[in-house]
C-alpha cells in the first residue's frame, strides 16, 4: 500500500482514499491481511 487518507464530505460522510501504487494487500480465506503484492509497472493502480 501507498498512502491512505480518510476525509469527510460536507454531509459528514467518510471517504477513504487509497494509493495502490506500492501494491495491494494479500488476504487469506478469512479476509485477514497476510502480505502485500507488489504493484506491476504500468498497471495504473
């Protein structure tokens, strides 16, 4: 993962912004995070 930000809109709804340029989380069958997959060059994540 890259950077993460949680912000609110004018109606107080939470918005989560994720920078996936460093990769995506790997999860097991229960949904628990077990690692990070490296981003592929040129993928645009």
